[in-house]
């Protein structure tokens, strides 16, 4: 053979060659492939059995039983929907209640801050005036100083401090044995400084009314000056005592 290709000379040789070729091309299964295949078969059989069992249970049921099962399923779904609606309503109520409680707590805290300022138990700051009363001869009387404080109250002063003493509803202005002015038991040296938080446009003119506070101070030999400030700071506080005779009406 001139082209170098070998051709079987007998039919027996051709059959042997074909057997060897089929053996070479035949796929060889490994142990791992066999195990995977077995598992796939078992899984398929299990699924088929479950489906067949389900079908058999439904196929064997009467129309009345099928209707009953459908009705029970419907009632179960309806019950879940009602329960879900109740839970959502409860959640909404809780959320609303939390918001209301938070708002009420915030309002209560703000109100408490206001009451503490008005009662004199907390420091305060804000727009207001600073009143300076010079008393070179020591002639300013306690009634005159009290009149200045009262005029500031009437003009809308929210917080007042005389010297280092916080002025509250029970504040008393007196004179000691040496003739010095005393505010709630604390001597206040001249010049007297009064800090008041409120509307300066109202308080300052109120002190300058003819025959009012400024004229009373001048009549005692002193002088009264007023300065407007954007941030008057009052640091003095008082301690509240327990009421002895009064009780809250409920």
C-alpha cells in the first residue's frame, strides 16, 4: 500500500478491530458517578411517591370532603387575615401612644422648666434690663427699693434678682440695725443692682413714669439708671420649703 495505510486482510481481523474500537469509545462509569446516579434515582422515586400519595388522598375524597377542606382552608386564611389586621392595629396604637407619651412628656418637661424659673429654683437668661441705684448718702429706704421691684413686676418682669438674691413671691425687703437694706435676710450693699428679664420696651418706661420708681429713688437722695441688654443672666436661686398649712385641692 503506497499511502502507508494498513487495511485488514481478513474478516476476522476487521471484527477484532471493530471490537477494540467499541471498547475504546464506550463510556466508563466511576464509583462517584454511580453514587450520584443512585441518589438521583432515589430522590426521583421519593418525589413521585409523595405526589402520588397526595393525589391519591385527594382522588379518594368525595366532593363533600373536598368542599369541607376548601372551606376550612378559607376560614383559616380569613382567621390569619383578621389576626394580622388586629396585630397591625395594635402596633399602630402602640406607635401612636408612644408619640403621644413623648409629646406629653416633652410638654411636661417644658412646663416644669417654666415653673422652676417662676419659682426661682432654676437659673434663667433672656432679654431684659439692668437697673443701677446709686445711694451715696444711704438714704434709699427699703420701701423705695420694694417699690422699684414691684414696678418691674407690674411691667411684666419674669425673673428678678437684687444683688445676689433671687426675688420670688415671698421676697421681703427690710432694713437691719445698721440701716443697711436687707433682701430675704441678705444684706445688699449700695449701689444696688437689679437684674430683670422681660420686655425692655415696657419695663424701662415704667420705671421713668413721673411720680414712679425713679422719682421715689431721687426723693431718697439716690439716682436710678437703666441699661438694656440682649442677654441678662440671673444665676441666683432659692430653695423651696415644704408648705406647713396649705394643701393642694384635688
